[in-house]
């Protein structure tokens, strides 16, 4: 699967990761992480993994399952913010367990730009999880929950970085245009009905 720019309209790594799965329906209408290679492709498109990253061996199925199951957890943590509520304590506790596990895969590395937190594992799935979990933690402690919103058209989450918090759609070119076209069609239809009546 090719992850084109529209897959990264959420504004934060954790939100883009969360949006790879349909949280609105049971069973989900889509899951873009159909297999190990799809998760790797997402990681490369997100800039977490180098472009040439390949699987070095069979996928660790437990890590692959964890990579897929993190998405509903992130959604349960962030979706309440779209309703100006707080996540459930049980979900926060579950995330803290994950945070502790992922922290054991990280180290402080030095580079030309200074010191950074870096994943010390060679496993590409662990590298992705490190970035996603760290992004989630950064969002939670930034105390900017009012900036987490849900698209009025497709229900994807996004981070509203506008000054006046006026963003309504995950992506203007897709969902924004669809919503505007639908409203235009409805106005034309109502005008025709009014004229006919």
C-alpha cells in the first residue's frame, strides 16, 4: 500500500498512526495495516524509518499485534478531547504500561544537533512504536487537548494548529471539498423545491 500525503493530515505522528484504522464501525470498514509490510511502508512514509528499510527476518507477531492494537488505545485517549472531556483512567493506565515498555527500548543519543531520544532496537516495528508512543505522551503532557478535533466529514482525528481553533476537517482538499459540495447541492435542491412549491 502507498501512503500518500493525505494519510498524514492529522498534524501529529500519533494522530496519523491512529487514523490508519476505522474506529467508527464494528467490524472496521478499513484497516490500512493489513500486514507487516504495510506497517513498514507507513513508517517510511511518516519519516520514522529510512526509505530503504526492509524486514530483516520474520515479523515478531507479538510486536506486530501490539503495533496494531496501539491504535484503538490512542483513539480512546484522544477522542474524549474532541468532546472537551478527559480520557478514562483505565485507558491512561494501559497507556502508562505501554509507555514503560517502550521506554525500555529507548536511549539518549548524541548527534550534530545535540541530544535526542532514540530507539535502540533494530526492530523497525519497535522504532515506529517508540515514535508513536512518544508523540502521544508529548501531546498529553502539552495540555493542549482543545486542539484535538474530529473531522466533521470522515471522523479522523486531527490536531488543530490554527490560531483561533477554526479547523473543521482533517484535509480541506478531500473532506472540506466534499462537505462544501454537499452543502451546495443541498442549497440548490432546496431552492428548486421552493421554486416548484
